[in-house]
C-alpha cells in the first residue's frame, strides 16, 4: 500500500541529495505541474513533461515527479528509471492513436517504471510498448483504458514484443484493467527469449488478461506468475501458446471463455491456485498443463476440457 508523505519532507530529502552532487551531474532530474520544459529539470527548476526530463537525464539516471499531474507520453531510448514517490500520482496520457510509453533502448539498457498511472482515455493504443532493451521493471503502476482498433498491436495495457536480444521483465503490484485487447501481451521473437515475473498483479476487464505467444521451435524462456488475479476478462484469463509458465497461488475467475487456455508446445505448471466461475476452467492440449493436485478447479461451466498431467507430482 502506497502511503502519502509530506511534500516538505520529500523536498528536504531531495534538495539535500543535490548538494552533494557535482554541478554538471544529471543523474537525477525532476518534473512538476508548475515546471517548464525550458528549465534544467533540477529540483528547484523542474521540467513540465517526462519527455523533456528523460532527454536531459544521464543514461541510467532517474526522473522523479515532485507533485501530481499529467506529464505526457514518453519515448525511451536509454536506460532510465521513471518514478513518483508515495502520495504522488504521475499520469501518462498518450495522444490519440499513440502509446503512453514507447521503449526502443539499447540491448544493455534497463528500464524501470514505478508509481505511474497510464490512462489511454479511450484514444491511446497501448500503455507500454516495449521493443528493445535488456530488461523492463514495472511496479506500483496502473494501466487502463487503451483502445483496440482494426489494426494489430493495439488495445494492450503492456505489450512486450522484443525484436532482438534476450530480455527479462518483472511486473509487480500493478493493476491492468479495461483495455480493449490484452492486459499483458508477451511476444518473444525466436532470438529474444528471456524470463518474466508477474507478481501481485490484477488483470481485469480486458479482452484477455495475460497472453504469451512464443515461437513454435527454439528456446521458450520462462514466465513465473504468482499471487495474482486474472478475473472478469471477456475471453481468457491466461492464454499460452508455445510458452512455459508456472502459476502459483493465483485466482482466475469470471472469465467469459477459459480461465487458462494452453495450446501448441506449451508447458503450464499449476499449483495452489483457484480456478472458478469461468465458462471453462482449463482448456488444454494433451501434455500441456501439469497440476500438482493442490488446486481448486470448481464451479466452472466445464472445469477441465482436455487432460491435466500429474507426472511432476513425485518430483
């Protein structure tokens, strides 16, 4: 739970941190509702929008929102942390037909997004669109109301579609809701497979909660999903095509198609989870879904369509 802290305390702490920094250092820059993009983005002279601050900060540096406001869409091409402190709501709203955040960084760059509210407002196409970079960390964020059009690749809260090089991602303590296509969409290319973590995430009111579409052949990577909720989505809570997932202590309920749908060369390891109130609880190809027999798969229209494999229980 994010708790508010007095702005005076934040100001004192940040001002003190600036005293010890060299005058030329741009490792930390700031935005504020009263800022101006012609400013140097210091704490005393903040910029107005995230893009101006991202352009000004050193690679690997941090951009911090001082107060609550909308700070505009962002195009990220280097390692950076973009954050807001507890009690501050830093909004990111895209232009019509655009994305809130586009990431086209270098293969070694780590991107961190913390404490942001991304709202498509029914006009933006994707919340976070990740194309290139080494890693993406998203925590304490809200991603909602992005719209799907007739074209591909729109209406996603978080679209992770690395085009080259291995990449890892972690999404924690985040709500992804009411998007016109997929809450979290992971599409690794055959040469860019990495590992993912989804923990304490709520995906609700989307068409699909979480989709992974991995290459048919070659390395799959691994996505660990834990302590999360995928509920009340229009199609599936979780859809896995050719990917490898572990699902632990997860609730998947009220989805209008399947709670979990596993197709192709998928492997889903399922434990300690509740799958209830879906049209179909689990829809699986043979040898795709492995249960540790400690789940509660009940009260669905059809609990299981296909076969759950228990061969891993003795391991």
